[in-house]
C-alpha cells in the first residue's frame, strides 16, 4: 500500500494510478476539514440572530459574505494554483480560515461577525475549485469520478460539521465553538498539504490529458469567452435555487416548531445524500459528458424544490431533504468536468475558479434573497417558488448548449 510520501515519487506519473487514487483520498480529507467554513455559519444563524437582535435577512448576511469571500478566493486561489501548484493556495487558505474564525469568535457586532466570515469563506475556497483542478490533472479515464469524489469533501463536511457545531454551540456557546475551529482546522489543512500534496502533476500526465481532450468551445459554435460566460450565468442561476434549502432549512424547521436541532440533522442528511449524488454523477459524466450530467441534475433539482412546496411535515421534510441532496449533488462539480472537457489543463484553475465564483455569488444572492422574501411574506413558500424560477433559467441555458452541440455534430457528420 502506498504511503503519503510515495505521492511525491517519480513513479506517480501515470493517469488513474494507485498514487492518484491515494492523492484523491488525501484531497478529500483536506476538503472535509476546510469545508467547515461553508457550514458552521448556517448552524449558528439562529444563535447569532438572537444575540445581536436582528431580522432574518440581516442574520443571513454572514453567510452571504462567506460565499462572496469563497467566490473571490476561488479565482485568486485558482490562479495561484495554475502558477505554483496546490501547496501555495493551501498555505494561504489555512491561514485565512484560522484568522477568520478567531475574528468571528471575538466579534462585538453583526457587522464584524459578517466581515470575519468573508475571511473564512476566502480561506475555505481552496478546498473546492483548486483541489478539483489539481485532482483532475491526475486522472483521465476516471476523471469524472475523481472530480466528483474530490468535490464530495465539501458535502462530507456538510454531513459531519453541522451536528458537531450544533452540539458545541449548545454546550459551549458559539464564540467558544468558533475559537476551537479556528485553532485546529487551518493548521491541519496546511500540515496535511505539506506531507502529502506538495508535488505538482508531472508533465507526462498533462500531456496525456491534452491528447485525450476532444471537445472545444468551437464544437458549440462559441468562443472560449462566450462559453465561459454562459457557464458562469448558468451556475449563478442553479445556485440561487440550491441555496434556499441549504441555507434556510435549519431556520425553516425552527419556524415550523420542529427545532433547529432537527434542521441541522436534515442539513446533514441532505449533504450525506449529496455525496451519493456527486459520486453517481461522476460515473454518469464519464459515460455521457459534463453537459448532459448538468442537465440531468438541474431537472431533478427542480423536482425536489417543487416537493418542498407541497409537504412540510417532519418526516416529509427529512425525505425531501434527502432527495434534494441526492438530486443536486452532481450539479456544481459538473461545471469543473465541463471545463476540463472544453478547455486546456493549464487554464483549469483559473477557469474553474471563475465559474465557481459565479456559483458562490448565486449561493450568496439566494441565501440573502430567501431571507428577504421570508421577511416580506412571513413564509418560505414564495422563496421556494423563487428558487424554481432561477432553476428553470439554468436548465434553459444548459439545454441550449446541448442543442447547439447536437446541431454541430449533425452538420459535421
């Protein structure tokens, strides 16, 4: 069995090798640890709202800024990855994550708490786009599975961290909880990176990947910039829809009288089934391609959102949350797979980072928008309808791209 040190040996130069799979496992561990920055703010929403005495929309602001920090960080970290490999982004991300949590723990106002989460989001960004870009360079035949497994680290984090954070807040308070996270997670990310991930993908691997890439924006009758913009717009729309249950399920359960602990359990269940959805989507993508996988995920996400409109019983919400997680799990990593199918490997970090930045803008916008709609209407029903509308726009863009690809293939047949 390979040891972490073997990941740095000259023998790790074959795509889909044992060393590549071991690197993937380590990458998932780092993503799980650093992914806490995506989820702790959701669990702490009610406690922070009560302490600072603000409305639901204002209490959602830290999540919004965390997503904005994550979005900006994805672009910067992606560009740094293209230039220097994964270790540099891991060092910057780990330091920012720790600093953000310690700042949040001492915040005397919601404004400072929200700004701290911008720093937290920036630090957590290294665990998504840059890690997916890195692992995509080590695989060819099973790239879809590898990328989706890597991206599942954020959902494993969403499964593990919400109950842990909820328990810690209940017993020690949200300030002590944030301090504990800040003192451990960032340091752990950096240490694991130094031990096991410091080696860049060999040039031979990149050459193999380039030789197997058969698609390009020209196959869709588009320029690289046009395809990038369309994918970014689609990612905004799908993530506005996605954010409604993910950001507000804990508060929603509290409003229905089931308690925030039940909501945290539903969020964990949603993320657990999201892992299954992501892995399954990887197998689908390896057979059918990223665009078809994205279309399938968008359509099924719309079905799950529709179910939230008609059922709000406790057991119903558990079931629907699991279904929602399963259906939407493969959507975001599909964009990374599409980038690797249509663009050169040397551009992967920056392009994936830019598209994921757009998706995080969508999460930020959707998280705030749902809270604002709730404040206006006193109900989440209109927020679910809003999510369905944005999801329909996403599906329309992806369907249009698929039709253009089909027409192009017929024309060249």
